């Protein structure tokens, strides 16, 4: 058992901090005592230290499941720069680098291994992880909200993670414990329930902090024409010349076109999206981190886990699809505690004068119903039991369909690779169950429907339909914006009389 003084000493030795910020110390103690945990902490709250420190204080390997290569590489680089035994496995590694990481894994020279859910469940990696001699201390799910946002169809491997612990334990010596901890900055009560259920968390310790940041001013600007959208962006950026920021758009095409246009206006900027090569993405990230670019025109692929404290502003040229995306993205401003602002540009509610947002709403709904129809069709063609790898060879869309079926309770994973479709629910109930899974109170649903999904190639799920309505309600609701966010994320009593840090409170004053 590690004493508190030992833990603090290790913290100071590695990171130079004399003590923890609440509730970091309690989280570290929970993981050191091998207990499951669910942690919701604001962006910039120091989540990574909470699982890195326990991993470095124990003998054995901690697996960190992370959604993006940039996120893995940033955290691993910080650890390696401190000469700590950490590495990552992902698709952008060279064959030689991948071989070296796998060799270090087999020789048990690593304490932290970062990898995506797809890499974790790839046969070459899984075969090594199930070796009886390899000691695994824990499974960390970083950015756990991605399980909810992407797990149903876009990244269905997330849905298989719940079977990983049981399968690993069957290969390890008797008495082995592998705790699971999920970390995120954005998970409302419904999302928390999904995370716990999918991962199979066992009486987890919960550490839930609200996303409220008093230094971050929130605002929404109604846009009446496409030309007006560009002019408002120019005014906003021009008023903040010399400060660091981010401009979020929804599609690759938007990021390229807007970056080209702003370059013509004399601004130093670049487009960032998932279609760029690895070296191009790293080049843009480095230029922005070093302030060689004042701002980046980016899709949602940018920013998760990138540590730049002095971001003074974030503007959403297009509104995000989901409230959780919004909180993640605006949270990248003002991580140093200094004043920062976030502005979202939203089409006028009718959509007659500026149809961009309405078109995205329509596309989003169409994608959702296409996925439902695909899952219904494949559920009648797929064998009731099977291996996901083998079935996917015959049906290219099978993994996404299996993820959707799992999200509605029609499928169970016997282990991370073998599934069984439940016969007691019929396909025609699929649409109803996915809409009811995360239903909001009617008072929180506006007349606006869901927003569009051309977002960086990502796809949509049943639980996102309701979440997207919630985002639309936020944009057009006449109330304190922080209060709306806190109520949505399960902290209704924190700001009873308004925040004083949003456009609504400004007007009311």
C-alpha cells in the first residue's frame, strides 16, 4: 500500500507539483487500490496525471484507450521527455517503430501503453496482451464520451470494450484484478449510465465535477446570410488580432475553403481535418502551439488533448452537432485561468435566409435513418452468433450494424470478438428503442430538429438524436448559457441566479 506522502513525493519528482488539486489525490488512491472509477472533470483539470501516476508507481502495464493519434502522441511525448516508460501503438507508426513497441511490450518494459480501441482489439496486439506472464494493472478509457458519441456506428470497437476485462482475466493467474477507469470532461447523467453499462464498471467510485469555468464567456450570434457569417467571423478575428484561437467548422471542405479565404485576407492560418496526412497534421499542430499560426480552421478532429494554455478565444463558424462536443471545444480556451471567450454563429431559426444549418440538420437525420435501416437489414442476414472479424469480411458494414444492435440491447458480446444476437427483440423495434434510450424531458426539447452530420466523416447514433436536439435548444433558448449547460450535465443547483459570463447575462444586466 502506498502512503500519501509517497504519492505526493512521486508527483513532485515527476511533474514538480507539491500537492494535488481536488479531487486528484482521491482518484489516484482509488486507482492504486484497484477499484473501478468514473471521472468527469473539466477540460484542463489534470485528468491525465490521475491515471499516469498510479501506472508509474506500480509494476506492470496500464492500458490507456485513447481515440485520436494526436492525443496519444502528445501525452506519450510528455512522458518520454521525462524518460518514463510509455509508448503508443497506432496506424501511423512505421513498421520498425511498431515492432519496437511490441518488443518492449513482450519484455514488460512499459508502464503505460496508449492505443485505440481498434488497435487494442486487433489480433496481433490482443494475442500479446493475453499472455499469462504479462501483468496488466488496469484499463483506462480516456475521453470516455467518445464511447457514447462514436461507439454505436462510427467506432463500433468501443462497444466491445466491455468484454475485454473478463477475457483478459481468464488468461491471467488466479486472483488477478484489472480495474477499469473512465475519464472525460463531458458526460451528462445519461452518458454516464451508458459508459458504466458498456464497460461493465463494478460499483465504481464516481468523481463528478461541473464543466463551469468562470473565466470563459459564452455567446451565440444569430447569422442572417452566408455573407453575414463570413463578415461576423472577420470582425471577431480582427478585434482579437495577436491572440491565439481556434475556428471550428463541420466539414473538411469548409476548413479548406475558409482557410484559403482567410489567407487571402492576410491572416496566418491553416486548415486541419482528418483527411490530412500524419506529417501535415503534426506540422499544423506544432505551428499553432508555437504561435507561428494565430489560429487554425479545424474540424472536431483538432484539439482533443492538445495542451495550449493561452488560447484566448474559440469561435464556432458552424454550431457543433452535440452539446458534449460544444463543451469539449469551447473548453480549449482559457485553460490558463485567464479571461477567454467562445462565440457560436447560428443561422436564423427559419433557415430561409441562411440554409446552411438546416441542410446539416437534414443530412444528420438522413444518415441516422440510413444506419437504422442498414442495421435492420443486416440483422436479418447476419448469423445469430459469430466472430466479428470473419463476419465483417462477408458483410463490410457488419461491425457498425453490430454496434448499433448492441446499443439497443439486441446483442451481447460473449468476448471482444464473438457476439450473439438476442432473438427476443424484433427488428421493427430498433428505431423506437434507440430514440427512447436517452430521452430528454419535453421542456428541454426545442422545436428545432437535430443538426447535420457532415462532421469530419463521422456518423450518428440513436442516442445522438436527442443530444442534437439539446444542442439546438441551447442555441435558441433564452436563458443563462452556463446555467443551461450545468442543468444539462446534471448540476442544476450550481448557478441559480445566472453566471454573469454569457451574452444572455450581459443583456439582462
